[in-house]
C-alpha cells in the first residue's frame, strides 16, 4: 500500500453506534423528564384538604 492511498475497505461506523444512540436517548430523558413531570403535576389542581377527619363511631 502506498502512502496516501485509501484502504480497500470503506470507512465503517463505530461498532458501538447503538450504545452511543442509547446513551444519548438516556441523557436527553434524564435532562427533560423532570421538567415534564414537574409541569404535569403542578398543573393538576389539588382537592381541598378537610380540616377535621369525621369520627368513625360515637359511643
């Protein structure tokens, strides 16, 4: 093989490409999921809390 010549095999992608994509997906979910969760639960109106629990039975 001469200097500066191309190898016979074309350039292949990294064998860990699936791991790179999966890592990117996990990173994006880790960064965005808390914001969506907080936004979802902060928009749900809370029911009023009763000031006193009713008594079960009177004797």
